[in-house]
């Protein structure tokens, strides 16, 4: 099985923590040179320092905000002038929790900007290089809410569904160029995002975060939350040559939580 990413460049969003950082670390272990994208310059520098460079990789960082799609695409375009970026791990933080009936219309607009518009701008920027090299991988970190909406995440459920449709449409149009587009659907994963959701639910229900976490884990057949590295392993596979014929899919990595076959 060919998992080598030697000679490939990968752009990873939200790469200073959680699934984004774990994905960058896994891709680097397979030989990729990684470009980490996030808003905090100090944390980016620290994250780059954790990446394997045993194969002579050249890792970089890019300070950018997914809420500003035009500026982010411009920064990515400058990077792509001097190198082909073969892999795009499309990862960014989710919208704040809350019931959909309470959401302001502007909440949907902000989420659409952060997820759909920025994804489109970056993917369009990277497409020419992927086409010319005959190798491209776009891996979107989405959510199991693509399959089953999650209570209390009204705006997130909505925009995640839109992301999945966006990705499927892209996959149909670019497969002929050796480019694949797939979605990873993480279940509950031990990240700052999950911690924030647990604390928000605990406050709403008037119980302890520990109790909320226990109840959530009990609903998962594996009886535990995922580690970011476990999600990153699927990301790395989809980014590799071995996954060349896996395209347009949404793959849950959720410990069996989704009950449908």
C-alpha cells in the first residue's frame, strides 16, 4: 500500500490544535511538507516545531482567518506561486452552539462565509496546480451531523450539510484530473471544541461538565471519545496515493455512533 507523501505539499487549516494539528503531524510523518494555517502566529510557530522533518521536508505557517475568504485566498495564492500544493485539509472551527429556532440570520451568513466561501476560494486557488501535477486531495473535516443532525447545533448542522453537498459536487467535476474530494465525519473527539460544547450544555442543564461528558460517551458503542490522532489517520489515508479511487465520500470516524448502516 503506497502511503508515501514524499515530495508533496499539504495545506492544513485550523492546524494549531485538535484534529488540524494531528492531521499535519500525520501527513508530515508520511513525508509531506506542511503549511499550517491558523490565526495565532505564536501557536503556529509552536505547532510547526512538532512536525517530523526526517525526510527533508520544509514546513511553513500561514497566519490567516477563514472568516475573510478573499484575504485567505490571496495569501494561499502567494504561497502557491512557488510550489504546487497537492493536499488541502479543509478544517476550521464550527459555529457556536444553539437551537436553530433561536439563530439570527446573520449567524448563518457568518458560518457560510467561514466554511463555504473560504473553502471555495482556497480550492479554486489550488486547483490549477493540482491539475497540472495530476495529483490532488481535498479532505474536508466536517461532522457526523451530515448524516444525523446534532441537537443544539442548529447553525452548524445547516452549514455542515452545505459543505457535504459542495464537496460532492466538486468531486464529480475534478476526478478526471486525478483529484479526489472527500469528507471525514468525526464523532465526539477530545478537542477544545468538544470541551466548549460540553461546558455549554452543562451550563444550560445545570449539571456538571463531567456528567455531560459521561452521558455523551455512554451513547457511543466504543464508550469513549476519539483522540485527534485517530481522525488524522483517516485524513492521511485519504490524502495518500492508496486512496486514489476513493472519491466523493463522507466517511464517519465516530466509534460506531451513527446507527445507520
